[in-house]
C-alpha cells in the first residue's frame, strides 16, 4: 500500500476526472451532428444514484425521427456511445408531440412517447438502464386503447413499489379521454385493458394528464377538461386512484375555478405527504387582459387550500407567466419560479414566491425579484434545491441571441453567490427547452446538471454542470475534493484498465471494500483493510485479485467505523 499520493495524482491528472466543461464558451455536447437535428430533450436523475439520463428525438436520413438516449455520471462521462443509444427507430409522425422520461427507484430510465408502428399514432413505453439494456424488451411495450383511434402526450409516474403508471390522451369520437396503464419493472401489464377518465355524456374532452405518485401504491392524475369550440376553455381536475386503478374519491376535484390556456400545462409536484402542489397561469383578477400565476394545494382527501388557489403576486402593473413549482427534499415550503414582464411583455425578469402550509405568501405581496424586469429579457427555465439553497437556471437575450445563466438564492430569495450570476453558456444562439436535474450529492461534489436545446450549429443538445459553490466544470483541487472530510477516487476513470483506488481519510480505520456492478450485485470484496489518517492508495489487484471487469459502470463501497464512502467508475 502506497501513501501520500493523492495530491500529486489529482494535480497531475485533473483532466481525467470528467467531461463537463470549465469553459462556458464550449459546454459539453450530448448530441449535435452536422445536418440532422436533435430536438426535444428531457433530462432526469434519481439523486440516490447520480446518473443523468437525457432522452431526445434524432432526425434520421428519411427526415423522420428516432428516439435516442444518453446516460452520464456526475462528472459528465457518457456511459453510452457518444452518438447516444437509439432506443426506437420505428416510424414516427413528422410532428413531435409531448412525451415524458423519468428515472425509477432502481436507476432505470422509463420513457413513454408516440410512434406509428401500428399504422396509427399510438403510445409505446421503454425501460432502459445505464448500460443500454432494454428491460421491457427491444421493442418496448405498446400501449393502446382498443376504443380509441390512437394516442398522444403520455406522462410517466413512478410508484412507491417501482411500478410505472403511464397516462395519455386517447383520440376518441366524438371526444377525447384519458387512458392509463400500469407496468411492473419486469414489463408486466397490470390492467387487462387501459383504465379511462372519460365523460360519459360526450360533452367534454379530457387532455394533458400528469401522474402524481403517493407514498403507498396509490396515485393521482391531474388532467384538463376542455369544452366549447375554437380555443376551448380549460378546467383542471384531479382524481385519486388505488393500486387496482379504481377511483378513490367520489368525484374528481376541480383544482381551481380559474381557467387556463388551451395548450397550457400546469406545473405539479408531490408534497411528500400524499398530496400535491400545482402552479398555473390564468388571468389577473383585477386586470383580466394580463397573465397571472397561482398555486394550489390538494391533500390525500381532495381538500384544497381555496376555490381559486393563491395568487403568487398581487401587482396589477406586471404580467406573470410560465410558473415552475418545486418542493424537494429539505424544503419546508413550496417555491414557485415565475417569468415576470412589463405590461407589453417587451421586458422580462425572474421572480420567486414561497407559500406556507395554508397558502399564505411568505415573500411579500409580490415575491422577490431574482433579476429585475429589463430589456435584457431574462427567461426563467427551472430551479432545484441543493443542501443550502435553490439554484435557478435562466436565459438572457432575445430569440437567436441568448446566453444561459444560473444563480443561487436562499429560501428568502436572497442571493448566495458572489457575483450573484454565473455564466453557463456564453455562446449567443437560440436556447430552448432548458431544464435542471435534481441535485446530486457525492463525497466529492454537489451539483445540478443543465440540459438544453441549442441551435449554435443547427439544432442539438448541450449540457453543463453547476456546482453548489457557483463554479462550473470539474473540481480539480484537493481542498474542494475533500471538503466532506474524506474522499474515495478510482484512478484512472474512465479506463479500459482500472488500477488504483485512492482514499483520503481524516481518521484511521479498519474498513471493508466491496465492488458492485450497476445493478447493485456484489462482484468482489477485499476483506478487512487498514486505512490511515491521510492519503491511501490500493491497487485493484491487491483488493480484488485478478478480477476482470467487463465494460460498464461500477461502484466501490468503503465501510468502516469512522468512514463510509462510495466511488463510482466506468470501464470502457
């Protein structure tokens, strides 16, 4: 065993530790081939694992689209081929509709979208792991409702038992309805035919479903009722269902007496206690020609805060729109991210508001301006909770000339970084569909990952990490690396020939070192190993013998009385 090598190895080889860029003029590429477009990205991450999945549609030679994915670890290493994994190349419509991607409790990507393999536009679901294994089979699972002429706009919910519930718009005659189906992790369909949310009188069409998981195996579905002709008025409803897919509440609950736009999707998140928070745009109560933002809460019994919900800001001089509600681990109160503009919508800024348990505004009558309303035109996209604040992602600039920024605030809306704003992408181009993964905390880093659509070449998918301290890119200094008190690093990583495990410890200890594959299966263990206070290095051969590792993702777990660390690495 060699000692005191950690500092030298880190400083001499810092470039091997990741592929996120430290330069906002570069950014990491998920996929951006010359000519074909890569569009409509969705990113997802389970904080227990730290694997960031990105799904998108890849334009093919016939000008149709394939469905593709990539998986990245917390340092930005791509775990699948650099061009991404083609999940499905079945025939697609020339139009791309709303779809969804989530990560389940076993670190698998679950996606549902629509293709035309049956001759109709219908729903298909896939479950794929970080190594590209197809858990629902290579063709996925087709989800059809025999009474419908097709389906679009699926939404995925992951239940407490890791089943996936997928809800979609079923194309019906004379009116559309919501169909939903449940699938086990092994790909077993739960219901003999899809369950439905349907208006038996054929007066209303139902659309835009969103599944909200509960703490048991129940779930709620938020959906929209559309009535009338032309641009229909839209009402929001929610119903609770049990594991068998049967309604729990006597009648659906109307979320608000306020109407929303004909194509608007409310923002909805679980409240951690079998209820949900919903943020939505409607008209200002004093000035109906202005857009406004509201938030509502519904509990497990269908009880609401109020008939309308709570208006996020009370000013009649500005317009508010594009709300994003967050309530994540460590949050006491929900927070809503809002785009706020002047009356003509020629200037824009970023606003946040928070609410107590009964719907009272906590950040004043008009919230807190994170960035002011100016002609620079700030467009908020997303925010995520970290250990000590909220990181906010926004674009600045007009169409075709935008840059991406991040800022961090505390729960009162006060800035936490100096300077307050960090440049994520300084390339002037059109940015769209930007989003953040949940925060991931490892022994060496706490960060979120931004993913967005970018037309700097044609249209492609780009990504950038944002560390909790306001830096971007890979941490390369020992003080930051060991800020948690101890750290474990596999070196080199990624590699075809992994050789060393480096452990920086603040205490002496007797530890066990176990090696696991991506599915959590124990591959090998070292027996007891003595760790000293300071830097420690072990070769893989002395820990695990001549264990030959196939290409894939692995985790080393170090367990002792004083030390508990994990180190993830990739074998090419």
